[in-house]
């Protein structure tokens, strides 16, 4: 977090609040969110991309009603990709016209809820969905604004599961083989959909500008084809070019995020040049960062429970540090071989650093939070450790595995802490049981 620093005693304070106080008040594990960090990243994105268009916060990274209000306060729009995310956003009072709905298999109920709420636009992902949304809009006597999601065939250099614009995956309409152009024709032929632009999302945790640039070129190339077939006037209603999310963040000190200002300028140049070339007005550029806004400002606070040296053979040992959470609050290590930075935060230690593996408390050996890290040799039960940059895709991908109660999410700002999401209790579990 931007507002984290050690005090004189060596203990970490986040937004002025000592971690031992946070642990005492809210228990561990806990997600601690530096509110000012989150908001400042919203502002950085707005400063970079605002002049060219819009920034949608991708709520799948992390959402609760309070965070939706922060996003709204800072003037961003919001992406949702399920009826659940939509419901939370609306409950928070997020203006519907600044919400966009995504997903490769939105249910008729989700589409209807979005139309009834009057959301800004729906990002279309299949031919079936074009007909479905047309019918739903028609039944209600409304015209729904839509984008067509294009699979541009760019291989983003990131983990296979989170890269989304290569050919062989489930999202979007392929540019290859003219599928995307067919989708555009189909939308133009409907009575109740208005095509307001094109969308591309190439993947997540990206550090390389080339993929974004190539995607922008290809989306604009498709816009040229639309001009050729339908003329400038009709194409002009497609005023949004949405280039998705995916900006990488630094989980480890050596990782260098792309400078957002530069990304925005570069993409805007491409879009401007190529739209002028075919006589189109400059489109609005939209982006959808999730991780880059929510990720860096949050830490997971764990308490060390046990320490065990395990013999590896040949005299070598590995030190296993067990904490009170694990794969239920952070599945990313197991799922994507994600790497994280971890520190002893409740005190400083002069002891030498030893190689450790930080593991959770779940009943399987794959329950690893950090595969290899250096921690002080005297780290032991009761110490607090913090794993950095867990604000995106940790709570939102959390589970109740082993009947584990989800940790609280606590916001800190100006020396004060307050719970945004409380810790789950056994009664939350039992409340789902029917007839017992
Ligand atoms: N827009 C669309 C259409 C997306 O599918 C996504 C992420 C985003 C925006 C936001 O991407 P971001 O800026 O956060 O990279 N669970 C994985 C990440 C999955 C991302 C899915 N889509 C992880 O933990 O790394």
C-alpha cells in the first residue's frame, strides 16, 4: 500500500494504524485495504485515460458496496460480469448508466436485470446472445446499447488461464474468419439493439505494451471494414473503442508496471490516426482496469501458528510456516503459480533470513500461499506476517473450503479502521441449511 510504513518500534502501520491493533480488533486472517491507495489509483487512471474517454473499474477484482461508492466518487464507470456484481453495484447506488455488463453466458435473467436497471451498455459475446438481448429489449420496448467483443488473436504473455484474446478460448467473436463482422451485421439488423462500439480484452497481468497496441490496430482495422460496408455515417454511432483491462501490477519488487500515462497516449495515438484515416470522428477510448486499481493497496494479515522443519533428504530441510488462512483466501498461488512478497510486520528481527514456504491450514499439500521466500529464522507462533498486493482476485475468488469462514475486509484511512465486510461466522453457513 502507498500508505504503509514501519514505526519507531519496527511495526508496520497502514494508513497510520499498527498491524497489531488491526489483528487484535478484527482477528486474522484479514484483508486490510488502504482506502487512499485505492482512490489514488482510480485518480491515476482517470488522469491518464480520462482525457480520451472512460475508465471502468472491473469489479470482478473486488467489489462490495463501499468500494462501489469509492469508484463512483472518483468518477469512474463500472464493469460487472454477473447478476451478483450488478446487484451489489445497484445496491450501492452506482449510477446504472455508467455500468457495463460482460460475460460469455449471461443468463436471460441477468440480461433482463441489466435492461430493467437501465445500464449503460451490454458487451455482446455470442450470436445467441444478440438474439436473446434483442428479444428482451423488444419485449420491454427499449433499445439497448451494445458493444461487440472482438477476439483479436493477440497472445498476451501471461498465464494461460488469464489470457483471453488468442483464438482457442471461449470469449468474444473472432476477427479471424469474419465472425466479428458477421456479429456486427447481425446487430445492425436487429430492431432493439444499438451498436455503440467494439470491445477487446487481451488478458491480465500484462507488462508488455505490444499486445495492447496490436489489439488497438486490429480493432480499428475492423472499424475500417465496417466503414467500407456500411459507410462513415452509420459507423460513427460506434463511438466507443474499449480496450479492456489487463495492466500488470508489481507483486514482487522487481516487477515494473507499465506507466499508465504512456499507455493511454500510445493507444490514443493509434486510435486517432486510424480513425482519421477513414474519416471517422475520434472514438471514446474505454479501459477496464481491475487489478491495477484494487490490487496493490491491500495486504492479507496472517498470524503464524506453527513452524516445522521438514527433512528433504541429503541433510537439507525446508521450513514450513503455517498461517491461519490459505487457499481459501488466496487461490492464486495454486491456480496460477502466482508469486507474492511477504514480510514479518508485527516487529523487526535481526535474525538471519532463511528460506521458508508459507502454507495455509487447509487439508491438502497444495495449500501454499508462498512457495519460496526469505523470512527471519526466529519467526514463530504469534508473529504477524503480511502478504502484499492481495486486493485483486483474492477475496473475490475466496472459498469456504474446509468450512473456513471468509476473513473480514477492513478499510483503513487517516489512522482509523472500519470493517467493510465482516468475518463470516458458523451461523452464516448454517443459515443456508434448509430443514435441519
Ligand atoms: N475486462 C474484462 C473483459 C475482463 O475479462 C477482465 C478480467 C478485466 C477487464 C480486468 O482485468 P485486470 O485489469 O484486472 O487484469 N483471476 C485472475 C484474473 C482474471 C481476469 C479476468 N478478466 C487472477 O487472479 O489473476
